């Protein structure tokens, strides 16, 4: 039984800073989830993921994360991704302090 593809974003961790990053439509990487490009076609998502995985000098752990379209752009569709988008949870700093999720 295969898993049905759902809208996704490409995400990874920045190798030097450790921040969660998201692939944007322009091919840049953003630390803000709502700036990510949402892929609705599996073939396009896989191609973008392959390109991300080919950047080991910059990224680590690239994968497709489920997302849904919200009023301000993509939103995490899974609680794990919502945690990653908010940043570290031990105290308000970084993304949490900026409220830029």
C-alpha cells in the first residue's frame, strides 16, 4: 500500500547555524515557514527534494514536510512541523521571540 502524496514543502536544517530552513519559490532558503513553496505535484516535490539533498555543504536532513495553504501562506500540517517552525521550545528566543512562524 503506497502513501498518497499531499501538499508539501521542502525543509532541512542549515548546516552552519542549525536553523530550520524552507525552500522558497525563488530557490532560496528561508527560516520562515510561510515563505516556503508548497508543492502539490509529487514529481515536482521529489525533484526539489533531490536538489536540496545535493547541497551537503549547506544543508542536512532535507525532507518533504506536509503543509496546507493558509491565509498568509503555507502552514504546517503536522504538529512536529509546527514545533520546528516555531523554533526551540526551552525558552522564548529566536523565532519565538520574533513571532515570525
